[in-house]
C-alpha cells in the first residue's frame, strides 16, 4: 500500500514539474508584453527632461512579431515599432526586444541592443517639446529609394515629410523614412532594427551617417545586399538634399571597413545613378 501511495505521489510531483517546465512566456504581441515594453520606454523617458508628459501618453507599440523562440530557455525574440504621431507626421522606429520568464516565473522583457541609441534616435527625429510647430511645418515630397522585386535596380517611393531649413535635420528625416521600409511592396535595403545615431555634413558636402552597431549586427550580408544598402542611402540623401554630394557610413562614430565584409565602406560614396530607376 505504501508503495502505491509513494508511486502516486511521485507521479503527481513529476506532472507538476513538467507543467511548470513547459510553461511558456507571454508572446511578443500579448497585452502583458506590450505593456511591459511601453513601461520600459516610459521609465527611460522619465529620465530625459526634454520629453513632455503629453508626449509620453501618446507612445504606441505597433506591429509586434516573433522572430524566434528559444525552446530551451523559453524566450521569444521579437520586433515591433515604437510609434509617435499620426498620419504623414508619424515617426516609426523599429525596435527589438525579448519576452521570457525569469527563474521565479516572473514575466520579464528586455531590449537586446543599445536602447539608449534607440531613444536618442527618436529624440532627434521627433523633438517632443516642439510638437505644435511640427504640425505647422510645410510639407514636401521626397523620393526614398528601395530595391525592385528582382533586387536589380533601385526604385523611388514618394513620401510626404516636413520641409526642414537645416539639411542635417532633413537628412535624418530621409534616413528614418528609409529605415522605416517600403510602403508599396518594394524590397527594403536596410534590415528591421537598424538605428540611426546622428548625421553631420561637412563643407565639402560629405554626409557622415552614424548608425549603431545594429547595422552590422542585423544585416544579412552579401555583395548585392550591401551595395543596395549603400546605394539606396546615398541616392536618397543626394537627390533630396542638394547640400549633400557624398555619403560616408559610420558605426558608433567610427570608420567602418565594410558592412559584412564584401563591399568596402572606408571611403565616401557618390550616387550611382545607373542602378536606379526614376
């Protein structure tokens, strides 16, 4: 009898253990996950005096999607967009995060790359203290270049954006539109999650475009893909901003030998207009 009771007890313990081990964390788009992501952003923004309370209230997390699931440690790798604003004035910043349960079974969310860079990029792109003036700014049509479906040529996609007096700010708007991706089914030339840090333009008309290491970390590589990234960035900037004649790519403020080892990026690039279709 004791043996039977012991056996039944062990089966119950094993069943409870297996149930506990098989428990998965909330998915990327679950309400609890999105809530935690948003809370992390709000918490970080509270440390930045430049953001208003009104700005923080309007933060949205959209288009969440799981990119991977680690069965061993029960962790979702996710991507989504941090969105601020509406319509043509909306700013969308790609972001990466992870959802999992800690050792105590508590749901935790973490960003798997430089979150500070993400925040700085958003602050540059859409200064919150000047939201009213942004609404009143004159609009212009810009041409943002993506790859055609066969990935042989670059094709323009028209975007409405604010007309900036400062070419640096205009360059940031163009780059953010490029990072946001195509709206018409063209092939994106930058992977989701790449974050812009800043842009500088010297007297010779060279634009120094500074990304976080997300560029080299997330890029798929290959000579064609790297060239498409370089050309789409160069043509989009030089065609929309007369002050820019060439484009130099930096990562974390430093010269970049190449994005993934196929095309040298040590020198500034001039627009290659033979490989685009207007």
